[in-house]
């Protein structure tokens, strides 16, 4: 006769208790993890201070590195886009005192540094900032605001690209140039800063040569007479608040509630223009594409003799723009006669952009000058309105690598016209590229 097996209630109780405890651990543990993630997400999203928000969003990411107590965006990251004053910028770093340093994604003009010039003496500083020099601060007029504080520029004399220091600094103005030190910390040629433009830097070497980045991202020097791209560096103060955006190219961070008039877009008929200069109600526009005929780029000579803008002489570009082209525009009655720069720029005047801008002509349609803000840096091989001197038959041409070179006025190039209108005729749109200003 078989003996009946006794049921161990203690073992059953222990098994049930174990399963119950395990279930509680899994349930409440998962809830804790979910709540932890939600709370941390909420904490980040609730931060409105710009520098703190950026730091919180990108903390512990491989492209966001703590270097000497400053947090740099490094490498080819696409998480650091900012829209400010309708210009696209990249966040270079968050400093240890919670300011945010930005560099423009593309050159905003192209200038010579000045022959064997120091950073402080360069006419570039006068172009960027309002100084004691008359007609200084071309960029300052449109980009400056209460959001900005002075920018710290490294100006060490450096001869060795493997031993880059930042011992000597300059902090008198809001706008500066990128230093070799910051370029190296951002990843040099392997960084977002290297995007195909010749760009001047704030450093010189011990032979008074100027450091620059070439279009391949390499560090090189010259005597300062080459005309290369200027990417301004600015610093947002600690009190700036984030309005919207996530730092991507399609949805950049924004710190302003309203769209600015400067650098906004204007659609006239089927043509898209961009505002680059504002004088009271009078605004100057640059076409965002090449002038075309039959859907092909219109390439022509500047003139047969000189860089002087002569809209009364048949065969010149000036004549074509103010007669053939002007008469074919459906909105020609809205174009104003204005003063346009038609000066000279070379070693003869020590590469003084003010002299390039000061010599003017009166007409309806013209071209960008050296010294103007350039909002179409991706366009290539187009005429400027600036010559070498009053006895040479050469004219400057802009290249889409940020450099400006000269060529004979009888050589052909692309044409990117400029016009002037009354801003009050623009009654529709918000000025963005997707919703440009328009006339009724």
C-alpha cells in the first residue's frame, strides 16, 4: 500500500510569497524607471534659460565635451543650430559662466585682414564693431542687441599648430573672429566649422602673418592681403531665454519672439530677394539666385574698359541692368533710385572697406560691393561693384568658397543684382523663406 505524499503548505506559501515579491519588484521597479525618465524629461523641458537648457539637453553626449570647464560642441554634429537675426549660427561652446558662444555657419562678408596687421588693428574689427572710427560697425548695426555681451578672443602669436594656446585675450567688443584655440577644441577640420569656406582667424604668427582656415579645413597663413570669408563670433549673455527649437537645422534654437526685418526674405513676382541694408523706410535687397535668361545663368562682361558703373553706356553690365533687365521686371515701378557703392579696394588704400563703400553712383539696379553684408554666400563667380583702383581695368568677383578674386572687366561672370524699395509696400508675409514678405 502506497504512502500518501503530504502537501507542504509552508513551501507553497514561500513560493507564492516569492512570486508576489518578484511581481512587486517588477511592477514598481518598472514604474520607478518610467517615472524617473518622465521626471527627468520634464525637468529638461522646464528649463527656459538658454545655456542651461542646451547643457541639460546634450549632457553626456559624445559631441558635447567638457574642455577646461567649457562645454564644446565637437565634430560634425548637427545638434547646435541657432537662428538669430535671421542668420544661421552654430553653438561653439557653453562657457563656465553660462554664456553661449556662437559662430555664423557661413561667412557674412569677405574682407582682407590688412597687410601684416594685428587683430586689434585690422579693419575687420571696425567692420564688425562700432569703434572710434567713422562708419564702423557695419554688422553691429543689424546684429547687436541686449542679448549679446562682449566676446573673448584668443590672440596669441602662434607658430606651431600642434601647440595652440590661449594665454592672451582681447575682450573689448561684442563681435570677434574664431581663434585657433576654439577651432582645435571643436575638432578642427573634422568639425562643423569646416564647411568649405576660406575663413580668417584671430591669431597671427611671429612673422606678422595671419592664420586662416582654407576651404579644406587646413590651418594656413598669409600676409593679410587675400580677401577671405568673415564668420563672426558672438556671445549670448547668461539671461537669454529659449523661445523654441531643438537645435537641428530644420528646427534651430530661437531666442527671439518676432522675426527681424534684417536678412528676411521678400518675394516680388516670382523672384526671391533678401534684405541686407536698411535706411529708414528704404531697404536694399539682393537676389537670392543668379540673374537668368531662358532659365540659364546670364553671364556677361562687366564693361570694355573700367570698373566704373556707367548705366548710360551701351554694352556695360550697368546699362543692361538698368535698361533691358529693369524694363522686363513686372515690379519695376516699385524700384527706387538709390546710392550704390562703386569704389576701390586694394593695397593702394590699405584694404579700407570704407573707401570701397564711400564712392557712390545713383541708379536703380546695382551689385553688392566689398564691405556690404553678403547674404548669398553659396552663389559662385558673380560680379561685385568694386574695382582695384581708378586706373586698372579689373573688377572683383565673389567665389562660393568665401574668397574674392579679381579679373579683367572684359571677362565674363555671373550676375546677382541688387535693388531698393520702400519697406511699406510689403504688407503680406512674415519674412521667412517659407512665408516671405510680399506686396498686396
